C-alpha cells in the first residue's frame, strides 16, 4: 500500500534511445516543476530510472494507490498510471502535456492511457496535451475516486478497503485497448490525416499518434520499444528545444522591465473593476468580448447608431458561441452599450479602438481626459501610431499606454502593451495584469512606429514585394513560407486582411503616391528601393478576398479559396518589362532567407534600441501574434538555431546584391554577437546590456 504524488521526473537524453529516467518525487501540491523539470532536459542523468520504477510499482504485490493533489502532469501522471488505483483531489489537474514540449509521454504514458480509457479519448489527451479536471478524469476512467478532503487520508482508507483483493486486473500494462467502434486502421488513418494537416510540420503530434497506434496494435513490451524509438527522435529534435525555450519565454515576458528601470516586481497594478471600449468595429467588438469573457463589466461606446445596433447583435452572438464552446453561460450581463462617451465616467480603464486615424484618436483622448475619473487608465489599441502623442492630449499622460490586440481580439493570444516615455510603471503593470486576466500573453514594448511586431513585419513584407519584382509569383513566396510552417503565406494573409489596409498606411507615410507609376522615381521612395506593386493592385480595386481578387483570385467577392490568377501573372510580366527588370528563377531558400532574415535583422535593431527587453519578448510576439510556427521558437530563437554567423553572412550577401535596401544591412548588434562568439539566445540580454553600457 502506498500513497504517491508523482511530479518531478526527468528524461535522460544520452541514454535515451528515449529512455525515461526519474530524479525524485516531490509533493504534487508543492510549488515548482509540475511533471519533469523541463530545465533539466538535456542535462546528464542522475537518480533512479523512472520506467523500471513504474514497472516495479505496477508489478508489486501490495495495492499501490496514487493520491493526486495539485497537478499530475507528464511523468507525474505516468507514475500514477503505474499504480493500481488513483484517487484525486477535486481541485487536481491531470494530463500528458509532453506534446506541447515537442515530446510524447515516454514513461509508458502513451501505452497505458489508451489501454485504460480507450484509443479515442487517449488520442485526444495525448495529441492536444490538454489538462483535465479531476471530475473529467473520473468520467474518463483515469481516476477511481475524487475527494474533497485530505487526499492521502482518502487514499489510505481506499487502500485498506481493497487490501487482499487480487491485483492482476489492476495492472494496466496487461490490458488490451478497449475495442473501438468501426475499423481501427481507418480511425488511425483519419486521425493521422487531421493531425498532419493541423501540425503543419510539427513532428511531436504525429509521433504521439504513432505511439498510441503501437499501444492499440502491439503487445505492451513492443509498444514500449516503439514509444522509446519515437521519443529518441523527438528528444534530439530542434523542435523540442524550441518548444521548451518557448515555455520559459512565455513566463519570462511576464517579468517585464523597461530601459528606465521600471520592473514588474516593483510596480503594483491598480485595481480594475470596470472597463470601457470605445469604437465597436472589428477590433472593439473582439476586445469587448475578451473582457466580458474574463469577467469584467464592459461599457461599449459607439457613436454611430447603425454600427452600434450591428455591434450589439454581433457581440452577443460571439459571447453565445464562445460560451457554448466552453460549456458555460454567456456573460451577456457584463455588457452595456451607449452612443454617448459620457457613459465611461465611472470606469477604471478605457480601451480606445476607433479607426486608425491620429486626428480622430487625439480628439477621443481629449474627451476621455475630460470625462473619465482622474485616475482612470486610458489605453489605445493603435497598431502603430505614437502613443506619446495621444498621451499629450490628456491631463495625466502617465496614465496612458497602448494595448495592441491582434485580430480577432477574443481569439488571438498576443497583447503588446506599449509604454511611452511618460507612461508610469503602475500604468504598465495594470495593463500587463489586465492582459493576463484576459488570458493573453502580454509583452511590454517601447513606443516606436509599429512597436515590435509590425515594425519587424515591414521588413518582411518589403522583401516579399521585391521578390515578385525579381521574378517570383505570390504562389512561390507563399508556398515557401507555408512549407516553413506559417499557416498562410504573406500574400494570402494580405488578401484575407485586405490590401487597402497597407495601402492606407503607405499613403499616410507618404510612400504610396498617386500618378507615379513609371520612370526611375516609381521604384524609389524616401531615398530607398520601394515596390509600388501593392498600390497598383489597390488602384485597380483589387483589395483581396472582399473584392474577389487581390494577389489571387477568389471567384466572387467574399470568396475564400485562393487560386492562382493568370491576370496577375501577366500584370507582373508587364510591370517587370516596363521597369526594365529581368526576371530570374528564385528558389524557396532565397524566399525564406530574404523574408525571414530581413525580419530578424529588424528584431536585432529593436533589441539594440531597447524597444523589446530581450529575444524572448520578440519570439512570444511572433509565435502568439503573427503565426510564426511555435515549434520553431520564434524569429530570434530561429536565428540562433540557424547560427548567427550564417544569418550574418547571408544578410551581407543579400545587402551586396541590393545595396538600395537598408533592411538587409546587418545591424551592429548582430555583428557584435557574432564577434563575441555567438552566445546562446538566453545570454543575449547580457550582451545587449554590455553594449548599452558601452554606448
Ligand atoms: C518520461 C518521464 C518524464 C517526463 C515527462 C514530463 O513530465 S514533461 C513535463 C510535463 N509537465 C508540464 O508540461 C507542466 C508544465 N507546467 C505548466 O503547465 C504550468 O506551470 C502549470 C503546472 C499548469 C502551473 O501553471 P501556473 O500558471 O500556476 O504557474 P507557472 O506556469 O507560472 O509556473 C510556476 C513556476 O514553475 C515553473 N515550472 C512549472 N512547471 C515546470 C516544469 N515542468 N519544469 C520546470 N519548471 C516548471 C515555471 O517556469 C514557473 O517558474 P518561474 O521561475 O516562476 O517562471
């Protein structure tokens, strides 16, 4: 008889032909690692091996009861599955989240769970890595009992009640998987098809399906061999390293700091009880929904009556759909609406989400400053405008910050919290905490055009246009980016979000000029190479999906399926001829290097400028806001994986070929990092600090 709370296990990569090892157990409810200590992955092994220990527990002649409190994740749950019975506290959470770290449950989890709860339910848990509540675990058959009381006492009582009963029927490794309805091969083929489509190049979910298939089709011992083989491949993969880096990066960004010395642990957030959203276009609606879903009472203000009526309906529908998906009641009572800005008089925080127009936003900030409580936080959802200019319209500029959400705002995980030179640490802390409560990955960034995400994107977009000028097609560029792991290439994204969005910004920036379509100045703006291709499409009314054509054609306005457009191909040929550009064959590698290294180079400039505190901040922004494949860690981590000397060499190469493109000129931080031996990404912050102290 024994009570176990499994939680600190480790893998030993060197022995690992995938073999799992154990490094000691701690109380599950204790603070610290839940499951294996991810920090220790890759270290040399110590402690008794985990798999033989689980086997010894399972083979024992005394009933072993796992008492589960807090989290039983990964190795913790695998250990519990080796026990003969499992009792969980009602607040416990269980799961096999290894897939989220680029791994699979390799201490027998992939072999025992399907034998215990059946193939479909096990596939769901292992492929998604989701955590289940104790109640769901009971329903699935993972645990035998749930208690609201002291779990170990309950486990001891339980063990006494089963003492003397035969244990053979309790050893999960001796089970066969429960039969599935229908054909097993067909089930796995269907699951594998779906997983491969969704994984977009991630290897762990695919390996998880293969491991569960082994459980369903092979005797236990052979299934374990298969589990070990699959794990060996995953464990040494760059994907696992990237996902484990990302786990800590997400946590690191919540410990924000600014160049002026403000810090997360020295700045207490203000309490936020009620929030207002100004402007109920697409962004405003999403933000209002996300706030209500997080439990905040929201006053939504929209001055145009027609838009207000439409928005009320749309927001209610979004809340109802979300509630249905999550199996909870729709928080409709959290929402109130008004066409009058006076309605925000009693809120603690306002998020302005009106059209991206500085004049309009300034006016609204003046009004807010007059109407709101003097200590209310005034936030803007601008995606690139100067937060400081807006702050200067108010009585209390220290209470102004940017809260840059990403569309759809109730779905996308990223929030850029933009501090201006006058934003107070408390205002920043409050916006960061609100983002966290909304379930966002909140990243504090400095104030500059485009902040972090859009500033870097500009360099990437520019390269995509130049590649078309030089001989590529939208299909070629997009397929290279999709092969890399983006769900959509740049041109498909542009068609989806509307070409007019970028056109408007370029017009405001004085880049898109009317009537300059030929002659030498057509492709030079503000002293550097410029491609007017996007402007030319907009001038022809090709705004993307909404008009039925853009970089692709869609059959009809609002069509969703992109097909290559012969008109666009002829248009590109004519354009090149008109400008004396000789098309050449461009390979996917060049597409990736030009687009991604230009973006990464801008990332280094951002670090140099102190706009982002570290590479983790940039990587979280790209993974959670811009569709950068999670299993590639983010652009800065990717640069480190490729090797900084190689990134530098390729940028130098492309800059020599395109000296009129400053984005390709390697920035000095990159050069310095290479000169100092290319330290690992986790050490860049120190190098940057040193660089700043030398300046
Ligand atoms: C083959 C057998 C061996 C093993 C396979 C495995 O076990 S793989 C690992 C499986 N476990 C996990 O994936 C759990 C990861 N952790 C979490 O999902 C969350 O931390 C959790 C448990 C849901 C708690 O979330 P909460 O928001 O409450 O806390 P937070 O995430 O901020 O974590 C607090 C600090 O603990 C550190 N930490 C958590 N889990 C681990 C871990 N497994 N290894 C190392 N460190 C871990 C986390 O980084 C936080 O540290 P801090 O310094 O405060 O940022």
